[in-house]
């Protein structure tokens, strides 16, 4: 009850504050209802109709003045409220026509990460997002500058930012320690091509670098030796594209994909020392990505399919040898869906099926896992649940 009252007072504060100004903010509410069943052996949800706790996103955004905007996104997920995004944008007035963004927000690594899940064509978060980012995506506190490159008719934008790195840190493993004040860096270059009257293509390159954790290592293999604290760095490289062919308002074909290459320091067991194995830091590399196609027809319907792959086993507990630090095992997935938009801007009904396959380097056998989900979205206000 206290959380509900807190949300009420936050909304009331924004409303009262802006009502005294001639520039009123947009206030929108997105609601999501999911019900699912799965066919996972041993799962308590196996073959049953399971209802998830409804989720919502409350958006408050608008111009502060002719030069700056502000946005707040308050999310209610898994029965708890959280500030998912809170940031300000200076959109004009800076030298060289630079734009400044500061606060907490989804950073510009790839295309999908900056788009909220209610606006995705598909239902399930990409597998590599579940491994290389936090459960809410690459969501950081920091600041970035963006610059519209002087490339004539070709729209090209460069964005670089510095962030606190909390969404990619590893703190679960007993040998991991707080990463301290170690900022990370993220950049993205994207270009938009107008191929014809009905066809558009966007391509992007992304990168991120920093310290994702620190580890206490016994590098001598001596059980009585003092542990050494070592930083663990990572480098992400990303590529993405989105192709869209829309000959009219009733039909469209969208093909979109992303890939992430991961280079990082990983803790491994080395040769035997004095009375135990030595801890060593190896340079490893792995990857993840997805590609999907969605066909919109009769204006109100769409059907699509997505292929996912990622390093690591997605339901493993985070540690210094699993998930993003796993260069031996991998997870693959196939997802299909059909969507119905009775009124495109206000409601969406989606039925999706996802099948996951697991491959272990040591030959461990594991059955595939299939989940069927039915999703209903609704929107109030100008921030719509668009199908694309």
C-alpha cells in the first residue's frame, strides 16, 4: 500500500509542478498482462495455465524549455516499483549542435536495447541480453554526447558516453569483490539509408569497455599466501541492422538483427602450485546475437519468427565462470509469434512460442524447453504500444 501511495504522490507532484507552467508534460501508462504455460520437465508450471503479476510503465516526459527535455519511467514489475529511467536531454543550444543526455537510461548499445519491450515485435528478451546485460537491459547511470555527422543526405549519428557500470558487474561469486569507482565507456555509430520510396535500412556499430568486476586470486597456489586483488576488464563490440519495406499502411516486412562479440578477462584454474591450483586470468572471447523477420498484413495482424544464440547457459547463476564468462557452453532459441492490433496505438494481443536448446561442452544432455505465452498490452496517453 505504501508503494501505491508513493506512486500516487509522484504522479501528483509532476502534475502539480507542470500545471503551473505553459509547458505541460505528456503522461502515459503502458500495461502488460502475461499468461503462460511451459513444457519443462520438473517445472511446477508444466502444462498449467499460469498468470504473471501484471506489469506497468508510467512515462512522464516533455520539454522543460525550448532547449531541454526530461523523461521519467516508473516501472512496476514482479510486484515492485522501480525507477527504470530518469534523465534529461539538452537537445539544442550546445556548440557544434551537440546533444547531451544525463541520468539513468537505456544506453545506446545496439538498436533493441534503447526500445522498451512493449514496442518489440517479439515477446521474449533476446538471449544474449539475458547473458551480457542486466535483467532490464543495458541500463546505466551516466551521461552521453551525441553528434549528427555532416554526411549530407545520409543521416549518421555518433554517440559516446561514460557510465557507472552497475548493470554489467559480477558480485555473486565468492571470489568477486566490489568493482569500486570504475566507469565504463559506451559508443555507437549508426547510419540511416533511404533506399527507395518504400524501403529503409539502418545499420549501427557499437562498443563498450571497462572493468566489470574485481577478483581475489591466489596466483601462487599457496593456501597460506595472501590473496591478490585483480581488476577484470571487458570489451564488447556490436553490430546491428534494421531493414523495413512498407509499400502501404496495411503491410510491412521488417528484418532486424544484432550481434555482440565479447572479449574479457576470466578467472580460471591454472597448474598446481605448492598445495593447490593457481588462480590465473585468461583472455576469453564469446558471442551472442539474434535475427528476426516480422510480416505485417491487413494493418491489424503480424506474424514473425526469431532465432537467438548466446554463449553461456541462460539460467545459470552469475559467477566468474558462467554466463558472460562462459566460453564453453551455449544456448539457442527459436521463437514464433502472431499479433493482433485491434487499434494499433492502444492495444495489442500477442501469442508466442519459444523453444530453447542447450549445448554443453562436456557432453551433458539436457532436454529442450518450450514456453507458450499469451500477452495483452494496452496504452493510455501519447506514449503508445506501437507494433513497430
